[in-house]
C-alpha cells in the first residue's frame, strides 16, 4: 500500500509506527507527524477543527483532496502529451515517469504512473521489463504499453491472442449449427461491415493499433493455424482484420499490406454478393499486377480468396453468369468475366496447398472445366427451361417427355475429382433448391454422395442446404422425396461424420411435422446416437424426441369414443296393425 514512498523521502505507515514505538508522549508525536505530513497550507490549520466539529474524519478529508489532486494530475499528463514540440513533451513525460515509477505498485498512485507510460511512444526498456515481470502491473497497464511489450515478445502476444482466435472459430461454428434454419437469415447474411464489428475483430484491431510488427505477427498466427487445421474461418479473419484497420484509416498498416486494395475491392463485391464487370476488371488488374520477385503476395491473396464469404460471392456470381450465357447463346470459354471468376475460385481453393508448399504460382486451370463441365451445367439450365415451357403448353400440345431423371456420368466424375467443379456444382444444387425445383434437385442429389474431399458433407454447404430445403417443406410428406434425401444422401454419412448427424437433426427439428409418421419413426431409429456420439448430437436428438412425444396423441384420444347415438324405438308398420 505504501510501496515506494520511502524512496521519495515521504513518511509512511512504517515511519509512524517507529515514531510511536520510540516516543514518551504518543499524542504529541501523532500531532507532530500530522503537522509534518499533512497538507501544507497555513490557512488549512484553522479550517481542520471546523471539520472536526461536523464529525468529518481527517482521513475522509485527506482522501477527497488526494482524489481531486490525482484527477488534476491525470488531466495535466494528458495535456502535456499533446502540447509543445514532440521532443519537449516526451522529455517532460520521461522525467515524470522517472520520479513517479517507484510508486507504481501503490494502488492510489498507480493510475498516474500508468497514464504517463501510456502517453510515451517508447517506455524505457528497464521499466517495461519490470512491468512484464509483475502480473498485476502487466494487467493494469494500458494497451499502448502492452504493444511495446508484445512487439519484442511474440510468445506473450501469442498467449493474449490465442483465446480470441479460439473464440472466433467457436462463434463461426455456432452460427453454422444454429437452431434457427432459414433461407433468409443464414451464415452469409451479415454484411462485411457488421461482421467487422464483432468482439474478436475489434479486440484484435485495438491490440494491434498502428503497430505493423504486431499486425504481421497476427497474420503469421493465422497462416500457421490455417495450415495446421485447414479451418477456412482463419481466412475470413485475415480479411476482416485488414478491413477493420481500413475502416479506422490506419494508413501505417494499410499502405504496407500489398493485399489492401484487392481486399477492399473484393469486400465491396461480398457486400453486393456479386462481382460486376467494373470490379472484375479491377480485381484482374491486381492479380495481373503481381510483379516478378513478389510472388509471395499470391499466398496472402489466395488466403483472402479462400474466405468462405469470398468463395460464396464468386460461386454465386458464376451461377448467375452461367444463366446469362444460356440466354446469350455464348459458351463459357468466350466470357472473360467467367474465366476470371474461375481463376479466383481456383486461387482461393488452392490457398492451403500454396502456403504449405511455399510455391507461389497460380494453379493451372483445367481446360475440361471450361469446355465440358460448365456447358454441362448450362444444359441442365436448358433442361429446366424446356420442361417449364412444356408444362405451360395446353394439354393437347404437351410433349410426352418427362423431366430427365438420369445425370451424365461425367458430372458425377467432375464432382469427385475436380475441386472447382465440385464447388460450382454444389452451388448450382443450392440454386435449384432455392428455386424450389424439386425435379432438378432429386435428379442431381445422387451425385453428392461422393464428392471431392467430401465437400457435400461440409458444414457450410449443409448449413445452406438445410436452409434452402425449408422452401420444399411440403415435399417432406412424400416417401420418394424423403428416401432420396435422407436414406440415399444424409444417412450414408451420418455414422462416419458427426457434423452430418447434427445437420440432419437440425433439419428434422425444424420440419418434423411435415414428415409422414411412418418415415419419421424410421428416421428416429436411424438417427439414435451411439456411445461415441458427442454431447451436441445427444442434445439435439433429445430435443427431437421431446418434440415427437408432444405430437403423439394421448391414450384417451386413441381409445374409441363411446357412441352418443340413442337407439331408435321400433315403430309398427301399417301392415302389422
């Protein structure tokens, strides 16, 4: 409590104790101690007895004076940090720190010492080490001081950042497994600016401030974690962090990050959920502008393009362009915008391999993706148009051709072997589901059982698919639809992929009332958790069981109700009279 006072020649509790121990007249000794160490104002001596008459303790008076002086001193320190020449003001603050630092452990004085340190761009190394060595002091110091400690202590900075990164990933996963299933409010609904207001991004932004070294450290943490876990949410954070600093106009960092302008442009596309012609040209200019000897930039660009929000925007734009090309009778190879979208999708999907191998080259585009796969998707669009037109014709003019039920073998093979084809194919299936196109959905669904790296059983796709399936709610009453969706797709992976099990339970919790009772009963048995199942699956299954129990009719309703009809009296016929 009195730490450091002796070093400054100020009397403390120990001095008073010693005085009282060695004196013959304690009351006189106390009075003398008060006179020597009280507030040294002549006019105060006559006023203090007046406070005594009002029953105000001396401690309360001195504490109020002390608090007032401390507030004035804090204001003055902040004012010194802004006035006069830079060298002069920092010299004043350094002198003040030198005089006051010995009191840094004294709770009542500590805020002043911390305020002085906060306003110093470079706190003396010796004092930083003393702060770092004391947990309580470290905790109490301002983020401006901590930045100076962190920039030369990566391990300590990592300890501070690590819980935030874990929290960020957990928040993303919680959204993907949210109990709310909606086509309107899904994982990709929040705007980029809204996402950047999240707690983790804001805390990291504050921790970094204008410190380029700390920013580079965070990027290195994100690259390392992305490589270690393959979790693409780290790519989202990489882009969000840069744009958060952009929002605050931290030019010290934005100007040195070679990905800044590209990310800024892509951020605008994500906001619109579409890459228009003008922005497409800008993005292409950035990609083409990567100079020889600076190829390493491609690693960061690929990570930014690997952000699920970027992939979502690029894939949605690809599907929209495909539909436009059908209307224009144009092939994908003849569309520069389509080729650019594929180029960026390819760069994003190849991010992990590029960073892992440290070979910074754009992945080679497979020609068959453009010449065979995309035209195949266009043929599906034509099939839909043809069928819809046929259905609108008068009955006598309708053709006998039913909706195509088979899928080309090449389509299934592309989804299994080509990552970009698989991504685009999945987004096309999301598109037809959102269009309530049951025929097209059931036709292509079998191709999803085996896909590249099991992408069809990834959380983001299943999150979007379950949301879009709510639009086909009425179809869940049909045996054929449920068999195709549950038995032939979802249940093929439930036993080996717990995340799929969770998504199916989420869907049934939302749509169980639409499913035929017999089918619902068989699904309930098939989805029963095993001993190895996680708590999340068990919790969802229990919720579903409770909901189904509530729907069952009570025994009283099941038993046959007695007849309320009274027997009619026999009336003799005229012949029997």
